[in-house]
């Protein structure tokens, strides 16, 4: 069960107009192609683990728990503070914890969906009692600010959820995480990757993307895992109350929604104000939709994501 959701966005907002001063682009081009108006950018000295901790504290407050109650921390991130240790152990330290286990999960934009399914397995197998699952990114640090094809697409942020096992009453009501479908295919790695790393260049590198290729694969792969998660739990698209997709760009979200036959009002969209925050995008969108009262206890919610690797996945949750 998801007990609480929280999020954090860095203070600095970078608008399309400001970006147009850095590269040859325009507000009109960006809004038309990807539906992004602005993004948040982490301040100098503000690291992924800081964003993660800020979101985690809000999720724990919403769940009515403290760090003492958490025994598993998973941070889904592509932009850890250091090559090692994991951002998750830094979060653990910053929360004042000495107990439990913490690790990072790297599935790029699909990281949060992978992490929710992973935490659920740990909980169901008795390896942990209560999990803090965080998606946190300072993706701006991986951007080549001279490449207009990528730098306009991404932003920084973090979102977090507290998860534990559903109790008997909740189980009887069919609540909790009902199903997940996770996929990857490494043959597509060069379509979206960062051209550096500890074992190759010894440097962090920058995001490189074949945008049209990513677009071409996105809608089909997303809808495939959404149908799979629905089928496993014996539901159909018509049963969904909310569709909370990875916020990569509005055309992909609209394309997936249309292919699934979902009414646009059931689709949660935050890409206009957050841009693509990679692993943080789904928990950020969840946080917005819970805070504004759209997602309520008992609602049937589908989360999904697709990203570098390629990786893609979906989870169906009875809230
Ligand atoms: N501003 C103005 N012009 C631009 C910009 C920009 N920011 N970026 C590219 N262009 C130009 C190109 O240089 C090209 O110009 P040319 O015709 O003179 O050569 C023209 O626009 C068309 O370029 P394309 O790359 O063909 O544009 P396309 O219509 O494919 O749109 C886009 C590019 C928006 C990136 C699209 O391919 C897309 O949405 N892809 C999905 C990528 C994505 O969302 N990635 C996120 C990570 S993956 C994930 O999270 C799912």
C-alpha cells in the first residue's frame, strides 16, 4: 500500500524564453513539440540526495511515519551524488538512520516504476516492513547546454512514496499494488544514453538521444506494459480512474492515452511545468494529483514509464 506521497522541486525555474537565450530555440517550438513551458534546476551545491531527502520527509509526514519506521530505502536515479556510495545510503544518513538497507536502482526514466515493483517484492517476501521509494534526479547536470535537441527536454526534481503491506481489511477491499509489468531491451542503448561513465571515459558525459527513434518506440512499448499489468489483475482500460504516465513529453503522453482509448481528463500531466525529470517524474505527478484531490483512496491508478536502455514498465495500484 502506498501510505504517503511527497515531492520536492528546486527553487530555480528555467523558462523556455530563458533557454532561447542559450540555444537556438523558441518557446513556440518547445511547447508545440513536447508541451514543456518551464523546468526546475537544482542550485549549485544542491545534490540528488538533498532533493530526495526533501521529498522523503514530505512523504513520511503524509504517511504519519518517521525514519525509525523505515527499513528499506530505494532511490531510483541516473544522477547519484557520487559514483559510489549510492544516493540511497546518503539519504539514509541524512535521515539519521543507522538501521535497515538502502540501495539505488538505475533504470533511467523507468526507475521509479521498477523501484515500486522491487519494494513491493521485498515487502511481500518479508525482507522489509516499510519502504521509502524515491525517484530523484539532478538531470540538468547531464545536459549538453549547447545541444538544443536535448537540453530543452529535461528538469530536476524528486518524488517519494512510503509503502508497506496492505492489512487484511485493505486486502479484502482489493487495495495495494495489484500487478507490474517490467521490460528492457539493451539493443536500443545507443538511442538514448550518456556518453561517459567510470568504465568508459572516466567522466560523467552528456545525454545523447536519437529523438525520433525514442518517439517511434515509446507509445507501443508503453501501451504494451499497460495492457499487461491490466490483464494480470483482470482489469481493462475502462476500469482505470487515473493514468499517471512518465512525463517525457506531451505528444508521447497524448499518443499513449489515445492508443489506450483513455479520456484525457483521466490522464495526469505535469510535463508542462516540470519537463522530463526522469525517475522523478511519476512520483512528482502522483504527488500533484494526490495533493489536489484527484487521486483518492480506492481509486484504480496506472503508473508507467519508458526510458534509456530501453527500459519500460507499468504498475497497477488500487490506492
Ligand atoms: N528548438 C528548435 N529547433 C529544434 C530543437 C529545438 N529545441 N531541437 C531540434 N530542433 C530542430 C532540429 O535541428 C531539426 O532541424 P532541421 O530540420 O533544420 O535539421 C528540426 O528541429 C526537426 O528535428 P527532429 O529531431 O526531426 O524533430 P522531431 O520532430 O523529431 O522532434 C523531439 C524532436 C521533440 C525530440 C522528438 O523526436 C521527440 O519528442 N522525441 C522523444 C524524445 C523524448 O521525449 N526523450 C525523452 C527521454 S526518453 C523518455 O523519457 C521516454
